[in-house]
């Protein structure tokens, strides 16, 4: 009797422990109520490109991306165009892993570095004579709702290319980049994916613009 009872107790204890462990693991895997989901632009390149000993394009200096106070945080923002487009609102349960300006710079640097050396401004490394400096000002980065069920990710920035000159920097070129990407769903997840797609398109446009501008510069004697 005692032996049977002991075996039954042991079996029950193991089952209870298994249930408790499963509950703990499930709790670790599932987001806690009230915890914001953290988003970024994706993992980036999953494999390194073949090493290129000689960069085919001239080096470029990339400055930090500037952003207004409203965008200088990790909030995922949206506007209700059909109600009041002047109100910029944050999602309560979603945020970026870092401010959008930093995410954008990270993605842009990766794209530009594929064909040229990219230097950080003020990092102590002397840039080659005549190297262009790329500066960006992020002006808008939000999910725009034209109706409760229809939205898109809107990115707008100002890009400036300058070149070292006596007494400072000389303006070489400037342009505004505006990209809208449709959202697949009228929520934070849809907005994040639309904004990430808009950022990718903006990076592609900037890369092409920098290449064209560098190619149009007078050849150094």
C-alpha cells in the first residue's frame, strides 16, 4: 500500500512539475500584457558580400541623421488624415528598437558601403581630399490614415551633399526624398512594415543620387 501510494505521489509530482515548467516556458515565449512590441527594419544582410579590395566608387562621409524632437524617440507614430492630420499620435503597444533616424542611417550606411568606403563624420579618420559629405534631415516618418481601414507609411527627408572648401563646406547638391508605401493592415504592424519599405526605397534613391552626383563632379587633376 505504502509503496503504491509513494509511486502515485511521485508520478503526480512529476506531472505537476511538468505542467509548471510548461507554464513558465509559455510565459517566457508570450509577450506580457502591456509590454510593447519592439520593431526595426529587419535583420539586414544575412551573408557578407565578397571582399572588394578596391572600392569602385569614391569614398563618402556620412553624418548623423538629424530629426525633429517629435521623431527623436522610439515611438511608432501615426496621423489620422480623415480626422485631424495635425495631430501626431504614438501607438501604445509598439516602439522602434532605436529612433527612426538611427535605423535609417544604419540601413543607408550598409547600402552605401557595398560599393565605396563610408566614413563617419568627426570620427578622427581623415577623409580623402574632395570627398563628399552626405547629411540628412528626417522630416516625416509616420503611418498616415486616409480612412480607418486605409493607411500608408510616409517618409520625407532632405538630403544635402557638400564638399570641403576653404572656410567650411561648399554646397554640391540638395534634394527632398518623399516615399509613400501602402500598409497591409490598419494597425501598428502594418504601419511598421510600410515604413520599413518606405525607408528601403528612400535608401535606394539616395544611393543612386549620390552615385550620379559623384559622377558629375569635375575630375581631380
